[in-house]
């Protein structure tokens, strides 16, 4: 894979479950914005969220919300002629009792056509319903989706 | 991101069969941008044989996102006279359907038996 994998998942299982020490961040850099990346990314993020000690329902919420953000990049941030990449960061902040997942692309929102696409429709609804906090930040340099969940 | 090789097994399996005059499309695994077209194709093929009803059995679906919801909405809206019934007992499907209010649109069932013989 082009790009660096900065951190690996933590293996401090006991402390991770108790939330006393932060689980090492999950950084996925320069991931190709293609549909075949969705499932492996969900699996990776699911394992990370489990290491944090989140409950099954909360993990499912993190996975689905993040999948919606990434799916939007795959669908809309680039064109088939010019495929792009995205970055995903999952971080654990036990002092703030929070996990954050950020998805950043470097592309541009494509004009809405007949199908407005997931994040213009149900994708955004799901993100806002599933995340405790969510912010969509478009800019000339790309779009950042920031999601946060409270953890014990 | 770890291993970048493609998985040995696909993340979705779609099978179709008939139960009397009803076509049952059974989906196992993950429904997302990559895989949703396989479900759509099976629904289209199943509809083409002119069944009395089409049942989409999502009992074994472990993940479904807005790509799957869009497919369900399209299948529902194009079903016409022929009812589309969705079997989805688990949260993997129920939760996104409920969060987007689609449970008021779709005919949802907890079991295949119930979908095949609705009250």
C-alpha cells in the first residue's frame, strides 16, 4: 500500500478494557478510495474499537458511521478518471472518555446528479444518528468528517 | 492498513430460489458499495420471472449501510404490484433501516416463514 502505516493497534488488553491507558491510535494514510477497501477497513476499525473496550453496539455504531464517511469519499470525492485517496485516524482519549474517528479526503464534492449519493441522503442521517458528535468540514483542500463517541 | 491482498472469500453470498410462486433471494455477509450490485442483480432477475412475491432474506447479513438502504428503497419503489418482503431479524439491518425511517416504507419480517405466509 502506498503511504505509511503509522501505528499498530495496542495489545495492552487489560488497561484497554479498563480505559486507563489510551489504546494506540489507528492511522490509515493514503488509502485508495475504492470500494474494495471498505470491508478490510471495517474489520480493522472493529478490532481497534474492541481493544478500546467499547461494547458491541457501540462498536457497530463506530463501524457503520465510519463506513458511511468512507463510502462518501469513494462515491463522490474523486472521479473514475482520477482516483484519489483518503486518510482515516481513530484515536482514543481516555482522559476525555472519548474515541474519535476522522476521515479526510483531498478531493472535491462532485455535483449532485440524479442520485445525490449516500452522504447527501441517508449516509449523513446515519452518521448523525450513530455518532455522539459529528462534524462535516468541506474545504478547498478536501473534506474532513469528524466523529466522536463517549466511552467509559 | 495491514494486509492489502484481496480476501480469499468474498464478503457477500447471494442465492436465489423459489418457494412455490415466491422468489426468495437470500443474502449472507456484507452489503456495501462494493457488494450491493449483486443483491440488486438477484432482485432484478428474480422479479423478471414474475413471482407472486419477492422475499429478500437478510437474516445472515452481518453488515448493511446506506448503499444497501438505497438498494432496498429502489427495490421497494420498483416492486409495483408485486410485494417486496424483507426478512431482517438482526440489528445489522434493522438498525440502519429504523434510523433512516425506512421501516415505515418496507414490509419487514422477523422470519422467512412469516414473510412467506404473511397474516
